[in-house]
């Protein structure tokens, strides 16, 4: 697990500097976010330190929680939400125990998402439920990347977290044109700041040997994932929330709202890293 040591050093340093900055800002929301990271970051790192079993457990737990939040946002029925939660928990386990079967498992999940409203005879909302369920299954399937990417998973998590901070700071300080009507508060300057922060984070991890060093972490695929994934993931969740008329996916995670509000950037980043 020596490869994780470098990432852990970067993570500890970032949490320390982030804490100093958060307390100095005297911004309640920023301090809440830092406190949440103080709990969640070591928990995620500890699970990944256990290898594939820990990564699968972490991905399954995140998947079930995110599936229930998404079910509420998409106004799915209880049966749809339960099915999506089962899928979100099962896919990481398949990625761990039988990765060659992951594609077939996802195809089966998409078929099940369509069959539930069909078998229920839902004439009025069946198509919408099937489409929303299939989208949710594909979206949350990205969490299997925590298992498939192995030692590179934690560096990517770290880079995405740093990218979010960099984007927030650059957007607030520099302003400029809005990124999209889906998220009017986000700025193109924030996209640039987040990209620079993410690349710097990956470089720092690679320099310390985290995740296997330069050859394993600082790759074109990973760079593309951490540059494109965070803003695209944020816009994707904003689209879902605006469609639901909701500000946040939940209210239980201090400083963020819900789990989907925290992992939206990570989901697209993991998907891109696996695909590329």
C-alpha cells in the first residue's frame, strides 16, 4: 500500500491548509465543508487502503445513498428507487469479483429499469420512469471505477476535491461569464481555476509516488478526466436538480446538502478515467 502513502500525505496537507483557510474565512458554509471533509476523506482513504474489497464496499455504500437521493429528485416510485439502490450496490461487487461481467450486469440493470414500469402497467408515467431509472443506473455505475482504477482511485478523488476548491476560489475572485444556464453561479474562470488545481494535485501525488507514481497517475486519460469531469459532473447534477425544482439533493451532509452534491464531479471523472 506504499502507493497510497504519497496521496495520503497530499491529502493530509490539503486538509491542514484547507482548515487554516476555512477558519480564517469565518464563512460558516466553508467551515462546514471542511469539517465534512475531515471525516469523509480519511474514511474514503481507509476503505481504499483495504484494496478491492474496501473499494467495493465504499462504492456500494455511496451508490445506495446516492440512488435514494436520485430517486427522490427524479420522482421515482419506491420500487424504482429500491431497484436502483440494489443496482448501485451490486455493480461495484461485480467489478470486484467478476469485472469481465460488468458490462452484462449493467445491461441487465438497464433492462430491469425498463421492465419495472412495464410490468406495473404504468401508462401515464412509465416511459419517464424507465428513462430516469436507466439514466440513474448508468450515472451511478461510474462508482465501480473506484474498484476498477485500483491505486489510481484515491489520487483522482483528491484531484477532484482540489478542483472543486480551485473552481470556487477562481470563480469568486475572477468572475466573468457564466458557465451555463444550468448553473448560473459557476463561471468559466472557475473552470480554468479548477483545471489548474486538479492538474497540480495529480502532479503533487505523482511526485510523491502516490498511486504508483508518474506513469500510473499523471496520464493523458487521468488529466482529461480531472479537467473535464468536475465541471461536466456539476452541470449534469444541476440539470437533474433543476428538473426536480430542488436546490440540493439532500440536507444531511453539512456544507454540501446531499451525497450527490458531493460526488457529482467524481462520478463523471471516474467514468472518463475508466473509458479513456
